[in-house]
C-alpha cells in the first residue's frame, strides 16, 4: 500500500485515498517499523498534561525544596549569604505569605473592602437598571406601549443617576485607597 499526503500524486497504478473516497481515519499506515510506532507512543506519553497538585501539597513541596537548599548552602560553608541574611529572607517570605493570605489587614484595608463590596452591589444595580431600560425600549418598539419606559424615566433622576455617580466616585476612592495602602505600606517598612 502506498501512503499519499493531501496533495496526492499517486504512483503509477496506485489510487489516491481522496479519489477512492477514503477518509484519513480509514487509512492505516501499513508496514511502519515497530521503532517508529514506539517513538510515537513515547511522544504521546511525554505530551500528556501534568496534573496540578493541591495547594497544600505545593506548599509542602516548596518547604521541602527550601530545606534542601538550606542544607546545600550550609554544606558549602560560606559560599552564599550568611546565616543571618538567610534568616531575614525566610522571615520576609513567611511575613509576606501570612499578610497575603490573611487579607488586606488594617483599618484602611477593611474600609477598602467595604467600598469594594458596595461598588460590586452598585454595579449590578446599574446593570439591572440598564436591562430595565432595554426592556422598556423593546416594549415601546414592539407593543407601542410605554409603561416600562415611563416607570424607568420617573426613577432616572432620583435613583439611577445617583447610583451611577456613586459607582464613579467609588471607583476613584477605591483607587485612592489602593494607592495609599501601597505607598504607606512601603514607607512603614
């Protein structure tokens, strides 16, 4: 059997699989050496995705790697940072892990979290109002009725405009809190 690629030029006396009406799945490579088949199997095994370990396992693996690194550095005696520098680096690492996992921390962080939650609720309220407006416009164009649109317009000035203003102001305040937290955090260190 002769193997032919998509741009077929069959050998004299051979039939192209496209001309014969065969699909790619129906054509089996005939006579491939066992070595080539084994190489393909190995490539497939290597290309298999690696499953991610849970966070606890990852933390344990990282801690084990840090311990092995410290042992290797201790064995070199003096090649690398001093013991005091290593302890300071480990303390900074542990401190950054605990502060990042515990949340924002501090009064400024708690206030920023509250503002962020308010902004999320306000955002979804504005999406609801936008949906209401869209339904009112659809009702007016299809049913020639303006009940939904009239109700929406009566609330526009007193409800929806202030909600949009709160969203814009809250975005600025949240950004200012983030900037202050970042800059004040660096000055305190």
